C-alpha cells in the first residue's frame, strides 16, 4: 500500500499537532508544580520573617 504525497503531508501535520498538544500538556503540569513550589517558599519566608521580627523585638527589650 503506497502512500501519496497528500497522505504523507497529512500524517506529518497530524504528528506535529499531536506533539504540540503533548508539549502544552507537559508545560501546564510543570507550571502547576512550580506554582506549588512557590507557595511553599512563600510559607517558609513568612515563617522566617515572623521569627526575625520576634528576635528583633526581644533584642530591643534587652536594651
């Protein structure tokens, strides 16, 4: 069964579209993962800032 130029071109276009859709799916998953990492970093920074404020207040009281 020989394929013509039209069938080969159509197969290439469909393959390219499938690759683009798959890449977009991976990008969305990575973006969600990065967003979760950023949320965790923000929580850690907030805790550190609160601790730093406590330390500064205790240092002021000692003076």
